[in-house]
C-alpha cells in the first residue's frame, strides 16, 4: 500500500529566478551531451548542474562531477536560490500539451512515498535496470543527500475519485506557471492545508503504485536507504526515517493526460540479411500485408492502429527491398512454444512479440541481451527511422502501436518485466519543479 507524506520541498526562489523555464530540464536520462551544454549556457543556476554535471580534466575521487553537484546544491540553498518551504506540503503538478492535434492535461501530485522492496511490496516496476546508471545515481545521491527529481508512478483510481479531488483543490492560481521548450505548459500548486493532505493520505492508503519512469532512481533509493542503515546513520528500530521515503509524482490511471507514445526499433549488423528469407520466416506466425515502397508516416500509423488488438507491427526493410509491410499475428497460441518462462507474459504485448519472436528468431538478435546490444536503436520518429535505413546506417525498421496502460499494470502486478523501451510516457516530467533534501522533511 502507498504510504505518502508531505515534505518541505525546495523550489526555485521567484525573487532570484525570474524565468523558471530557464532553470528546469527534462529527466537526466533523456538529455544528450549537446543538450546538456545548451542547458549549462541557458542559466548559471540551471538544475543541469545538479543532475548531470560535467566531467573535467583532473577529476579524482574527492573532486569530481558529483562533488561539484553537491557544492552547487549547498550554495544554492544557502543563497536561497533554492528556497525551502516553511512547513510540509504536497504539490499538485499539471502539464497541458497537444498530441495529434488534441489537447490534454495530465495532473498528479508530488509527495514522499515510503520505499517498498519490489519482491514483497505494492510498488511495482515493469523494466529491468542496468548497473552503470544505478552506480551513477548512487554516487550523486551520496554526494547531495537528495531526491533531485521525482520518480513517476501511476495508480488505479476507481471512479476517478482522487483525480477529481486533485482538480478540486487546484482550482486557484498556481504558484509556478510556465511553458517549457517543448511547448508544454507546466503548473505547480503548493498544498499546505492539513485537511487536504490528510484526505489525500487516506485516499492513497490502500493503493498500489506502478512505476512509469524512474526505475533506476527508485532502485538507487533502496540501495541508499540500506547503505545508510548499514553505516549506522539511521538506527531508529522500526521508526521510519527520511531515507525510508522517496519523492514521487503520482498520477491516476483514469487521467486522460496519461499518454504513452510508441518507441520504434532499428536493427543493424543482421548477418546475410535476405528480405525474402525474413518474410518467409515471419509468415509462419504473421499474416503479411505489402504496403509498397511509398507509404508516409500518417498512412503507416493509421494502418497500424486498425484492429490494433490483433498485435500489428509494421516493418520496413532496406537494402534491395525498400518496402513497407504490416505484420499481423495470426493467433497468440502460436507463441506458446516460443515465449516461455520469464518471457511468457510477452505474448500479450507488441514489444514482447517483436523482441522475443522477430528479433530473436528471425534476425538472430537475442532478446535476453538486447538491452546491451549496439545493434538495436530506439527512435520516436517514423520518417527519421526510414531515413536511417535508406542511408544504410541500419538495415531494417519496425514500427509499433503504443503500449496500453493496463498492459503495464497487468505485467507488473505479476512481477514480470517488459522489454526495454516498451513505454514512452509523454510529456516527460520536468526536473527542478521541486527538490527534496533528505534530511529536511519534517
């Protein structure tokens, strides 16, 4: 169950930061090196200096990008560039955006949530994690003793009770309001009313949470909690201490703004790629429709979305072929002897079928090693993916329908994992809306 608490968040001080859009960024793991440089130039107090500091010549164990992040964090708090709330609060965060010509608003709340182990708790992941990113986030957490960005989760919300409640208590003017570089309007309300907070705590008490984004940060927080306990810094018996909690954004599954975009795949270094052999191999399981060589992104997306429940995947083969195809699974039962063991739940999701059947069997790219493979690239754009194949950078592209929110919940509840990049929640939460210093919660 979700145990939530208010906390004394740190927010950019409007008296010192006149334009907050210049100091916030997307999550660290979607920022390229060039974008990092751009954020560095945008403002001297940009949050990039905390979440993704630069390596410099001469760095060593005591003086490095993590220690510099900690120095900036300490300085900004002392100078009240980041100003702490006078009393604990919960924050309502809304993002207004347009997708495929339709306007949406996604609204949730930011609070502390008690950490729970994945094996036994009611906070569910859906992704495997990698050691290197966790080591990086752990070094940063040790240096700053902070949650610098919120883990993004969603929850079941029968009758939209909690979603409606959040709308009701955020009808007034927001404390923070700006449009980011992606054209998304970001608004934040600071809620200190104890009766509102108590009602929200009560509503969330028996709910499970499902991680949308931030698996590496969540696991790092678990490691950090245990690290401090092992060092004897937090020895309060059964009494909760600050490291037992993490800063989270929680959004109702019923919220119409909880949108997921597809992430397409490109593959290269497929040995002796033969379009006819690939099609013949796939034809054992899929019905294949030839869309020809001239198919634009809009038509392809439309064809994919028709009867999407039948598991449809689009394919574009380069080299001598240069044609588009729609692959439609004939029957899920055909997957029974293929997707077994830890992959059994992949039969119900298109990314699982692509990775476990097409990549693994038809292309020789092993599903179990795909997260470490340099032969697979993930891309949001259809036209860009086709261009990369036509230019010879990749040999073949696959296009997917978005994963459904219910599919994530179903697989995560069974404590199974989805393939890498199975979800792309849009828009990304902006980092820097509120920050949490772990020893300043009370």
